[in-house]
């Protein structure tokens, strides 16, 4: 068993480094600190510049921390608000992407509040964040680390706001693999029933949830749609509105198209939300009517789902989040047409769909497959397929359905 070190130093990432002090009699000059770098399997000695053991003991922890977390060479850096303002001015950067970066930065600043701007962030601050951000789930930590590394590498370095990316060498917590779960038809029915009871007469919210579930699109993509993009029986998404940078035109059922046509505002499809929210979701702390913005609607939808899920939590039922509607759309479409075709139609990479969205248990549910088959061949069945709706058929000429 090895000899125990005389002293120890705690690193920002939680590691403990034992060290000893060597006097000028042992090494000419000043007192020196000696410790082991286990990763490199080598012993390290550094001069403390101290003439006494007490001064050396005070200086040693700082030297050890600087060795394992060397200071970053900082350019003349902007403050956080200035840096995020410059980021927002980057051409063709989607509002949803900016929001993701801002959310990650807010999380970092809550845990590491003593940084004035991104140039102050070095390996030590990164390590402090990873340690202090717990007990967030491992996947949440990994997601924030990915966003921060992307922000530094793709944007802040290009804007000359930082000299290097301190997020590249940090080891994230191990991934926790969970199978995607899509809400069931009963879950969706419960959500729609809740909206009808909680907000009777608020057609806009029910229409928003219906369209999102029907299209399987991202929430912010739908929030940004303008009224002019509802045309010719379709809802048209521009390339700048979608994460994949691909324009999409999706046909809508005639009755759903008519509902949206009656709800649309002068500029944005959902802009009436701003005035209607004041009536259906009054806020006693705010008297001024809010101007519509896609972000305002985005957060409003999130709050409505949060209220719904509090009731689900109390009843011991699984939560239904806005993004789960995308999972349901991909899962139900995969049951009918296969993952590749469903992913292509909804606008997501097939591998991404399989990994994050398609609920394999529902997508390969034998009962659902044959319930759909029975309905298709007109031999009755329960009329329920994985999409919760019957196939589009011509009842006057069944041969056209084959």
C-alpha cells in the first residue's frame, strides 16, 4: 500500500490530489510542491517561490489547480449581454437556436456567477459547472455541454469573443439511454378534454395542439408561421423556419384548413393569442396587453402543458409535453408507412427519428397493425389505428382504397 501524502488539494471537478513539500535543503532554491499526475503517470514538481514552509503550503493548492486547469488566454472579451446581442445578430441563425444557446448560458451563469463574459470561462469554470449542475439528469447535463461547446466553437470564436473552446476536453456524464415514449390515443384524448374543460371556447389553443400533433412539427417552427403561409389548402414552412433548413408544404384536411383560415391574424397565423390569453389566462401581476411574438406563444404553450401535467402528476399518469406530439406523429406514421417514409414526410433524419422519436413498442404493436388492417379491408375491427383516425378512403368505390 502506497504512502499517504502529507497534504491534499481538492480540484474543481472533485478530484483530490495528494502532495508533499520539498525544502530548499532537498531542492536548491525555494520550497517546491510535488504531486502525481495520474493521467500522464508522472510525478510533477513546481517551485512555490516561497522561502518558508508556511508560505509554500499556502501557495501549493493554487499551483496544483493551475497545473490541472491552466488559465485560458483571454482576448478582450465582451460582457455576457453584449456577447449574446452579437450572437443574435448572426445572419440566418434561427430564433429557436438562439433561445437554446441563451438557455444553456443562463444555466451556466446560475451555477458559476463570477464570470463577466464568455472570455472568463476556462477549464476551471467548466469543471465547476459540471460538478455544480447536479442533481440534474445526466442527459440534461450532456445536452447543456453540447450546446455550450457548439456556441463557443461555431460562433463565439468566429465573433472573436473567445480565444479557444474550454468545453471540448470536459468528460460529460455517461449517457442514460431511454426508449422513446409517444403519448397514446388516451393521453391525447385526455389533453384535448382538459383544454375543452379548462378553456371552453378557446378554439385557437385546441387548433394549435391539433395542427402540431397532425404535422409533427417543432413547437417554435409552428409558432413562427405567418398568415400568408396558409395558402392553397396547405401550410407552407420556409427553409429559415425549420431546423433542417428545408422548406416544407404540408396539405391540411379541408375542415382543419378552414379553422385556421378563420383564426389567422393580419401578420402571424396565431397572433390573436396575445389578446385571447389575457381573457383565458389572466395574469393579475400584468395589466398591459402583451404584443404577440412567436416566443410569447411558445412559452404560453409550455405553461398550458405544465398546468395539464400537474394534474397528471397528481393522478400518477405519465406527462405529455409539447414535443411528445412530434413523437406521436412519427410513431403513428411509422406504423403505416415505415420509419424512413415517415421521417422524410415530417422532416427529420431517419436515424434521429429511430433514436429519439419513434416509440418502437407502439410502432410495432401487432394489435394496432391488424386493427388497421381490418378497417382497411372493411371487415369491421375496432376502427382504431395507431393514429387514432380511420384511413382516408372513398366509401363509394372501395377499389380506389387498395
